[in-house]
C-alpha cells in the first residue's frame, strides 16, 4: 500500500472514530474528553515537508471541526503540533539521520522511550492549546488546569491502546539495497 | 529588498504556520459570533449525510425507547382532544350558523414539522444536534425545536436538506421560562458543567418553590415556543443569601442522550411581532 492511500484511509478512520465513537461516549466528568484523533498527525511520514505537513493537519483538523460545529478549534491545535513536530523529532532521534532509515515515527523506528516522550510532549501541547482556546471563551483557571491534565491522561491511555492494537511494522531501509 | 525576500524564504515555514493559525482562529471566532462559517452550507450537507447513514444503525438500538416516548406523547395528545369532553346540550332548537368564518378572528400561530435527529453531541462545551430537514423543507434559522418530552433548542444554521440545532446544552442558549404553578418568570441557561443539569435564574424568592416543580416556557419565549412546553423539573435550589432571586438546578425534560425525533416549531406571525417591536424601538430612541 502506498503512503498516500494508507494515509487517506487513516484520515477517514481517525475522523469517524473520534466523532462517532469517542465523542458519543457519555461524559464521565466535565474535565474528561477522550481525544485520539491527533495521533494521525504524529503518524504522518518523516519524508513530508513541514509545509505540506501543516497543510494536511489543517485540513484534518477542519474536517473534524465541521462535525463538531466548531470550525477552527481543532484545526488550530493540529497545525501547531504539526509545526512543532519537526523540532521534537530532531531532539529525540537517537542518531543523526536515523529518520532516513524509517518511514514514519513509531516505537520501532525511534525506540520506545524517545517515542513515548515524543507523544507525551505533543499531546500536552495539543491539549494545552485546545483547552486554552476554549478557556478564552469561558471557564476559570482551575477548569483549564484540570481539563488539560485529565484529558491528557485519558488521551495517553488511548494512544497506548492504539499503538498496541495496531502495531506498525517498520522496515529498515538502507541505500545499499 | 533582497534581504526581505531572503528573510521570508528563510522563515517561510514559520510564516506559513502563522498564516494557518490566523486562518483557523479567524474562522473560530467569526463563527462563534455570527453562527456562520466558510463553506458551512456545503459542509453541513456533507456531515449531515454521513450522520444520517450512521444514525440508520444506531437508530435501531433506541427503537424501544423512542417508541415509548412517542406512545406517551400520543396518549397525552389524545387526552387533550375535544371529543373527550362532553357538554350537556342545553339548547332547545337547532340553528344553522349563517356566518361562514370565525368572527373571533382565530388564526393559526404555530406550525409544527417533524424531523429526525441525525447527529448529536452532549460531551462538548457547545452541544448541537443536526436534523434531517432544511430550508427546502421549511426550516429557517431561529425557529424553536421541541421533543416528545420537552424543549430541545433553537435552529442556528440551515442548509438545503439539513439544519443544525443549538441544544439547551449550549453556552449561548437562553430560554425564557416560568414556573408552572405560580407563573413567576426567569430564564434557563447552561453553565457548561454537567449535561445532566441546566440552570434557572431570575425567579424572585417570593415565589413558593419545591423540588420536583415543573418549569415551562413562558409567554415571553412565545417568539419561538408555544407557552407551557416543559423545560425541566427542579432538582435542587441553591441558597444564595446575597440575592433576592433563586438560582435553581433543573433536570432537563428532554433526555439529550437518546433524542431521536424532534418537532420544529414555526411561529407564523413572528414577522409581524418583530416589525412592531422594531418600529416601537425606533420611536423610543
């Protein structure tokens, strides 16, 4: 399967799962909103330029926004993590040029520990920005803090489950072949 | 000049990032103000379509509950039928009424249209429903929406075949309400905390109030809703000593978790009312 086809299918699946499964769950508490859709942005291949990465993320976020009737909210958060993704990967990649050998970020290509940090940092950034935009319109500081912590916790759990359920085999690529 | 170009080229990624951010934020804040957005009509149509397909599946699981609600509503309506009441006939002679029209000037004020819910959220800070009935089927912005058991919300956006309804669980929702027993008025809004409660405010403390009392739409809400539609029942009363008004938590009459069918209410004389009020406002200024 080519990258384009695979990512197009993922695009649709992530949106549908996020809206029709996770948003339909009865809320446990006002702070807890299960988010997993942004994993799509984290899974996009290394080879994409930063510009196309941001453009795809913008469209991705906007698509979800049209379902939830909040145009711009998720799009803004997605664009931000797409922009910052490159910096985080550069810091965390174990050795220079290792991203050339694999297609996309995953526990196999980056190693479990760096990958966990990568997900943690971008999850926190995504939720802080998202909840901040909500907070601008209403709520208190306690609401902001509580929601970021609770939502990040549940999101990280969902990401872990997703990674274990859909384990992505990454082939090691070399120039010699 | 060359330096400027070099600068832009060097930081092109960052510039592009800022442009996309500004675009997203512009859409976000523009939308929340005017309830309109770029391509919102086309997007409504599309998400409504997907929602309809999804609803075909989930609808099946709620059939029992939906059926119960509709049966109960039928029972209630049947109880209101005029034929249920018998009046002893006291006239002595049969007379044919010679006037062909109603001299009291009765005219229809509200028109009801049934609609199916195809999309629904309860867990977001601003919750909406999408219904499978749009402009082509007579739904316009600002119409009231009620369900089998009570008030649901207000239409905020329409496309050709779908409409988006702001439910009571929306930050900008505000419905004028009154106590069913004594008629004191106030307004109902949502504080955004729990989808299980809505809040009633501005009811004076002189009104007797107890748990379980019904709160219905008031005559001031008649622009959108007929008077006396159930909004919710009193769950508990917050004792605020600093105010001479009650703050009351209500349990919404509509169960937003499984609403399947709603009725859109059109006020046929609202233009007349709006025009009159607007003219009066002009004079008063």
